């Protein structure tokens, strides 16, 4: 039996207590983009004052800071807030995941594989990304192997994500734009 109270696919996904989004897509994306730009600019400026760091390393520091904070804050909230779709106030992080779930309802449906991959990403890869920023800035010998290890973790997560979607029929998105964007 279809549950018309939510916008997710499949329509018969059971989400007792679902509360629709309070914020529009623009109200969700704009602060995220704005804060992301602030993080990148701050890291770029700070890294320019630290000794002799190449532009490539400064760009890597910006990337690792951005992705590390994204993993810890956004994916950490998802992994440890199983009832985000029931939040009855415009809590920004809950709103992000309600909107994001339109691209992949396995998030709102709390698919064990997705929750596990996102939890590992938030707890291990997020801090490792921030450690990479420190390692690059201080020219630690483990900088490259750390970056390589995090990249392998990301590759593994992406493979698990897309392969499980394929094996489960890849019917989790309200439309193609949400899925790919």
C-alpha cells in the first residue's frame, strides 16, 4: 500500500512519523555552498602564511578540509540520527537529509549498507581528512600514504554504494537529477 505522505521512491516505503521539509532546496543548498566557500577560502589564506607550501598542497589542504568537515558534520549527523525524517522543526541537518533522500531513498529508509558506509566515512575518513590537512601543512612523512588510504576508503564506499544500488534494482530516486546531482 502506497504512503502518499512522503515524496520518496518506492512509494510503498514505510516512514511512520514522516515530517515534510520545511526548507526549500535553495534554502538548503545556499548555506552549504556559502559555508563550503568560507572553509576553502579560510584554509587557502591560512595555508599561505605557513612556510613554503606549494599551491598544489594548498589546494589539497582546502579539499581535505572541505571533505573532512562534510564527512564529520553531514554524514555524522545522518549516521547517528536515525529519526531525522521525523524532525518537526526546521533543523538544518535533518532538512539536508530529507532533501538528499529524494535522490536515494535508501538514506531515509535507513538501508543498513548505506548507514554502515556513511558511519565509517563520518567516524574514520572525516577525521583522517582533517589529519591530512595537518600532515600536509607540517610536511609529515605519512602525508601521502594517509591521502592514499583515505582515497581508497572513498573508492570502496563509492563502489559499495553504486554496486548495492544496482543489485537492488536502482529504484530509489524521485528523478534522475536528484540521483546524479
